[in-house]
């Protein structure tokens, strides 16, 4: 049995936070943000819109496009670092119930911006083992809830949104996800973290107000590790599978920073038509960024059945992952 990437969906909240809005909030400029990151705007969830709400909207689209009925979905994985509730219940169980999926196995994973690729790897393993037939994987983030809007080093980057995909069993090898690589290195944990709120930190009530509950990032150090790791990772997965970069129809990297994406694309000698870019309009949506980008090429008609995608992600942990994925769904 093989695992196929059957369908995609995404949801983008309505409200836009532009670079000029940020100019009024912190000491920054549209010119600096555009030049250093490629971001022009990001979307922000409404006050009463949760991570699970956004995940549900994305999942509804992925399910509708899969042609499956909801009772055929037998597992749900949600990748998020901004869950509805810390610790429990998981955002996945809430999404499953809001969707009406019944009593399926549902759980969250925490791998930051690599979360969707980790979820893909887990779904692939469950499907290939024959334990599950149709796995819904969701990347959903309300990063605005954990962003410090007085820190210009992070608040210019992050946005909210969700993406979802269905990974289904198939006997057709030509539709199979070819390979998924995943890795981590906790010795870099301090580069990108939310230092407070977990059981690793003991804090009094006053600390709850402190910035320790928000994301903190050593941006420039993270940038350098990101370029090195992402490049090594994609070179390795292509070499190990004997696939040349010219065979990649869509390179779908995590949308953290245009300069990182450009450096990795150049290292693989990719043509700009092969590189999927959404960072300009969505910013960095962590675990949601790759499925939101795949959905963009789907909805614009660029993604067709059989197209080979190369996914590449990197994030807090540090974690990283890449995947060689033929699109096994039909387009509109
Ligand atoms: O998604 C998971 C992984 N995350 C990433 O991969 C993100 C990686 N990092 C980045 O994208 C970039 O490092 C940033 C966009 C966060 C920062 O860009 P940079 O080119 O690495 O800038 P920097 O941190 O080296 O700072 C350069 C200067 C500093 O000023 P001085 O010390 O040279 O006077 C900063 O204080 O730019 C300053 N600066 C800003 N200036 C205007 C930092 N943030 C801003 C800002 N507006 N928003």
C-alpha cells in the first residue's frame, strides 16, 4: 500500500496587517521589511476566531476536493504551535468534532514551522502500514496570539491562517509520496522559543504579563542555520532518490523569508517558475505555511495531477524536513 497526497485546502482570515500598519506600532519601515523579508502584509484572525476554526475551514475544502465523505476519514493530525488550549485538549480533537468526523484518532504535533512535513511523514507511515486509509493533516496557526507586537524582530514576520490535506491509501505507485525526511536538533532550542508557560519554567502570576509567554527569536542566527539546513536537506533528498532539481515542478518551501527561499532555490539552480512564493501576502504562518502555499498554486490552476512537488521546512526546535510529493488530486 502507498500513500498519496489526494487533496488540498486552505483558509486565510480576512483582516490584513500591512507593513504600513506595523510602521505605526514599532520602529520599522515598509522598505526595511520588504528588503529583508519580502513580506508586504500578513493576515490576522478575528478576535473570536480560533486556530481550530481556521483549521476547520481549511479542512472542509480539502475534504470537499477529495471526493471522500467525512466518515471515510479515519485519523486527524494537527500541526500547530498556537493551539486553542495549551496542553489539552488538543486542537485536533476540537477540529475533528467541529467537522463531525466522529470518534477518530486525533492528536496535535509540535514541530513549529516543520509541523506540516512531520504530519505528512506520520500520515504516510500510518497509511503505508495499512492502519489508516484516509488521514486528514492540518497546519493551523493563530500566531498573532503568541506574537509580541512590541518586538520588531519578530512581529513583522508572523501571520495567521490554516491549510489542510488528505493523505490516502493507493495501490498505484505512480501516485505515491516518494520520500519524506525529518530531523531535529534541540541544542539550538534557544534560537526560536516561547520561554514561559511550559512545565520547563516556573513562574509567578507577575511573569504571565512578561514577554516570556511570547515567541522570541535570535533572527540572524536562525537565518544562517535555516539556509544551511534547508539547502543540505533538499540536496540530500533529491540525491537519495536520484531525482534532479529540473524534475521538480513546484518547489514549496516554508515561507519564512524571501532571502532564505532565494538562497535555497539558487543552490538547487531552480528557475523562478519552479519556486512557490506566498511570503509577500501571508508572511510566516509556521505550520500552516506549506499547505497554504500548495493551496495557492492549486486555486490558481498551476498545480495539476501528477506534478512533482518538493516541500522544504525549517523551524523552532530546531526542526526540519523535506518531502518529494506528486500531487495525486484533480484540479478544478
Ligand atoms: O520560521 C522559522 C524560522 N525563522 C526564520 O527562518 C527567520 C530567520 N530570520 C530572519 O528572517 C531575519 O533574520 C530577520 C528578518 C528576522 C532579521 O533580518 P536580518 O537581516 O537578519 O537583520 P538583523 O537581525 O541582523 O538586524 C540588522 C539590523 C539591526 O540593527 P543594527 O544592530 O544593525 O543597528 C536590527 O536592530 O536591523 C535592525 N532591525 C530592524 N530594523 C527595522 C531588526 N528588525 C528590524 C525591523 N525594522 N523590523
